[in-house]
C-alpha cells in the first residue's frame, strides 16, 4: 500500500496498515523525519440526488466527499488516534473520514513547510476530485477503510 508523496514506499508497503496507529508506528520507524498529512472529510449528497442515491447514502454506502480541514503532524508529537480524534472534535467539524499520507524529509530534517503546504493542497484537491490514490482513508474509530 503506497502511503504518500515522498515516503519510502518499499519500507511502508511491507507493513500492514489497518488502523491509524499502525501508520503512526510505521512513520516513527522511518530513518528520515516524517510529517503525517491529513485531510478530514464529510460525506454529503448532491442536491439533485435520486431516491436510490438517498437510500444508499442513508445506508452508509455512497455520497460525495467534501474536505473540511487539513493538518500536518510530526509523528513524535501525536500520541495516538484518540489524541488526533480529540483535537479534530475540538474544531467542531462533523467529519466522516480522515485521509492520511506521510511525507519524508532528509535525515533528521523535516520537509519544508512550503512542501507540506503544497502536499496538503494537492491532497485536498484529490479528495474533491475523488482521486484518492496515495492516501489511506480512516473512519472515526481509526480503522482503515476501503472505498469504492
């Protein structure tokens, strides 16, 4: 599973990521400094949704994703998913999924803030367009989910 933009995919690909805490542990094990990039999104229906689309949405089977907020974190500064969830809840946004990716720096040097901002912008645009490759979606319990 490819985690994101400049991550050493071969090392992370061999790790099983089934919960956000697995991603956090994998990022902490990397030889280069990492930033975790996250886009929180809500599910919604388009205004012209059909009755069938509405029924599927109510059953939790469909909908459009709308980015609400994004953040980057140093894995060393984030205790676990519960801490991220608490911080996200304090922002007052009702999110359904968080899309996460990791970005590598060089040695102990984290990626530059301009690189992080550009990557977050690309992630937000990717969520808007539905092009979700390179990101792992997690539900509100921190479990990785399959979309599609």
